[in-house]
């Protein structure tokens, strides 16, 4: 790694906008996910999990999506 690359990495912005979903948006997400098949929800969970895993710092919206998907899958498991 050259010095210029190291400096560029040090100066990159780690600030992500605070894009939190409102309660109404979360309710709509839960409702729309519950209408899908378990296979589709499972695939969406994997996609969101990979997005969260490979970002330096996941946004609040990404975490809300991940938790909502997990809760839907957990409800169907019972």
C-alpha cells in the first residue's frame, strides 16, 4: 500500500445519514413482508445481512430492515 492510498483511506468519510424509518414505515414493511413467501423473505434476509456485514458501519435503516426480517422469520418458525 502506498502512502497516497493510506492517506485517502484515512480521510474518507465514515459519516452516513441518519435515515431511520418511522413507525408507520416499519409497520408497512412488516405488513408487506408478511404477505411474501418464506423463501422470498429468507432470501431478502440474506441480502440485507450481506449488506450489513460488508459496510464499515451499517445505517440505522439497514439494521431496522434486518431486525424486521428476522422477526418475521422467527414468527413463522413457531
